[in-house]
């Protein structure tokens, strides 16, 4: 019998997205699947609409919004399946998107997570920001993707169609082996949103598991998510990135990488202030302050045992993507890795 798949859509006020994209998920050809919507205390009648239009779909109702990380941790504790598929509500899937990834993961028990190729719903010939064709990271912890560097998304011309080991799989459409998810205690719920999937994939690699992209599975992502750009999004991105580095870097790397990151973040903050974007300055200042408080008061967020150096892991560019991109003008993923 085929492995069991639980497609879990975390919903927060996403009724319109569910109306538009849930039919494609229901039409997925993989037989041994179930679809669950985990509602994060929505107030847009999402639950009522689902109950009336898709009575066959199981709904889990959270009484508060725990964000992406906490919401999925809460939901997946209640779901049994061989594989979880964490799927955003604003994703349209192709009919046979599940089979290629299950086949790949079944071929190797050490694959902890995998993602499909993520294309833009609005511009289907282009990769989408959130994951593109696999997540990578540079030596200082700046994430980027195969087909997307900073805000530049490449056109998909089949240039990244090979199956590859990567550093992180996007949370927009993430296949994860259920036993691995629970073995590593899932996402770090304190992250709320942003960077939690990168942190989990980093911990998977440290535990001996691999992360892959399977480009023969294709989905289309609207992007933009439920958390709009602004102070909170910027704050969470900078805070969570530093917390992730503090948790997962080796001692030898922490000594020089964290001071460098604080310096580079500070430069970004001052650039924002001088260009009239004081919200960026305030968000980064608050992120740095909160990170220092957390490191001083929360023991589980500190490093206190040796870890594998970043350069020994898959999907790491052992240099500065910021320098290469902005100074050297290397704006395509193929400038850094060859398929």
C-alpha cells in the first residue's frame, strides 16, 4: 500500500484563498491521502464555509493564533500519517504533484524533508520568492533560493530541473517525514512565523537527515502570505534569523559570525533610516534587543555543545551572498552553484 499522506493547510483568515485553490488540492491524484485544515482562530467565516462546502475535509480549530510554527506544532500532534505535507492556503497544485516526491522520499530513509518546484501564480513562467527550486543559505546565515536571490526571481527555463540536495525546504509546500518532525520536536514555536522551516531543516541536517527538491513536482504560489510587509514582518525576519544562528552554529563559527551579522544588520538599519524608512530601523533595533534578552534569559536558545560547521552541510554557499550580489553583481543562482 502507498504511504499515507496528510495534507495539512494552516488557515488564518484565508477563506478566499481556500475557495480559489482548495479544488486543485482535492483533485490531487494520489490515492492514500487525507486533507486537513488547521484553523488558527480565523474570524472570516473560514470554518463555516469549509463545513458547508467541504464536509469531507477534517477541520481542527485552534482557539488562538499561534502563527505558522506554533499552529503546525499544535495541529500535527493530532494527525497520524507517514508523511505530512505543509501547504499554504494560497497554493495551486498540479494533479500529480505528490507522486514524484513520495517516490523520492521512499527511495531513501535519510530524506527528512522535500519540496516541489515553486512557481509564481501571477507569473507562471517565473520562480516564486518563497522557496523557488530549493532553499540555500550563505556562510553568514542569509537565505536564498535556487532561482531567487533577494527580490529577483528568475524565469523558469528548465535550468534547475535536476533533483538536488538543498539546505532548506519551503514551508509553503513542505513534505516532511512525520517521525522526523516529531523526533526533532517540530518547529520552534517561539519563532511564530519566518525562518522556522529553515531552522527545522538545519536541525534535520545536524541530526543526519537530508533535504531535497524534486522539480518534477510543480506548484504555483501566490505569495505575500498572511503577514503583510511592515514592522512585524521585518522584526520577525531579523530576530528569528539571529536566534536560528545562535541555536545551530558551532562555537567556532559563533565567535566571528554573530558579531558580523549584528554589524551588517546595523548597516541595514541605518540605511533604512537614512532613506526615510524608519520602520526598518526600529524593527531591527527591537530584534537585536530582544535577541540579546532571549540569549541572557532562555537557556534553550543558547549554544552549549558543539555542532557541525555549516560548510559540511548541503546547500551552503561558503561566502557572502550580500557581497557577491550587491558588489560583484552576481544576480543568478547559477553564478554560485552549477547543476
